[in-house]
C-alpha cells in the first residue's frame, strides 16, 4: 500500500493509480477542426450505467481504469459505483459487488485487483469528480496532454475533489443487463463510400475472416492481425475520420479507430464499426478474436435507438444500506 497523502475533506486521495487511470466524461465534441479528438469513455454503456446507479447527470467526470490496481482513500461521506470489466474490488478489505452503488466514509480504503474479463473499469462517484474542463470537456487524452489532471493519467498522492452529497438509496443493476466481455466478438459494420475501392473479392475476404487483437491496441485504435486485404487506392488525400472507422494501411491489416484517434487520416476505409460494438471491442485484450458483419445504416439507427431505450429504462433494484 502506498503512503497516505494529506487528508483533504470532500475528496479521494490516490494511493496507487493502477496501470492507467484517467478522468473521462462523455467526450469532447465540435473541436476536430482544431485537431482535438473527442476522448471520452471507451465503453459508453458501462460509463452511463455507473452514473445511473448514482442518479448522476449524463456528463459527469468519472474514472476509467485499465486492467486494475487502483487504490483510493475516501476523505468524506459519499457513494461510489463500479462497472465495466469483471474486476475484484473491496472497501476496507470487504469484497464488494460490481454494477452496484456503495457508501463510503472518511478513511475508507477502496482497492481494486486486476480484471478477469474485459479491461476497462469505471469508478463513478455521486455528482462526479470536480475537474476543470478544457475545450468543453474534462476527458483526458494523454497523447494531446489535455483534460483530466494536467492531461495525464492519475498519480499517487493526488486529491480528487468531489461534492458533499446527501445520502442516496443504494442500487444495483438487474443481472440480465450486466454485459459479459467475451474473447470472441462480432463487430457490425456500416460500409462507407470507399468500400467499393477494395473490390468484391477483398471485401468477401474481410467479412469472412477472423482477426486477432494485437499487442498494439489502445484507446487510439485496435490493430488487428489476420488475412491481408488490399485496396485499389494507391494514394489519397488525408480526410476527417470518425470513431470506429476501419482503416486499412499498406500492410493490409485493419485498424479500428478509438476514442483518442487522430482527427484526419490518409488510409482507405472499409466503413465504421457500430458504436455499440465498439464498446465491446474496447474491452478486448491482446489475443481476443474479432470478425465483421455488414449491416445497413437503417438497422444501425434502429439498434442505437433500442440501446438508448435499454439504458433509459434500465432496471435498478434498491439494496439494503
């Protein structure tokens, strides 16, 4: 355990920052013309449910932890909720349940082990962590040194300021709505205008092949390893690129772009992964298997509307204090 830092009221002290822990809200938008990407939670579903368990607003600052190892000391009375990857965590040595809210009190120690399934963990606090926004958001993008605390992952000894809140009912998410993070997933894709530049044979190969998540995968993008596909485009001008875009560089190995992607790119693109499935991809670790399925944009819209309804009407069950 790290040495305890100064005990500031209405805060948490970072005793151990874990492998990679950053502050994220729903993201930074309308800044791409400045070359600033959106950031935000890699798994939006887990982020939204963590805050819904605390009756928070939609866009509050939350911690996104990669793999685990985080250790916090509470310095006030408040509530927290933990969602995302299947990670063991405890309060004062007592094992607690994920996808549920919990009360904490001054001097409580919150410790996280390492994820057994998935890799992104969300730690929400009542009313969110208090961080000054930059360009309309507190989301940390380490590559751009923007957002969060000094544009960096958390460090031991830092104070995370929170609001003094009234007691709230403790809630847990219905088990049927808790996702599982599998090591083999199918990503649904809306093809783009450049898909025709790959040709029928290459597209058939892409959509019938299985790819493996490489070690070179992070919040910027997931590099995949598998059958090489080739485009008829030998060179092209750089253009704006979206989150979820599937770029194919000269080596023919697809890259699915994530939250911290660059804002422009010059590689041809097959299309974009449905954002719901991008959440699941961003929970994958090296060696996980991925295949692709083409869907229409109309089906994509319907799936997004159904997913929004599922979150809005999430079944939250009150648990004893």
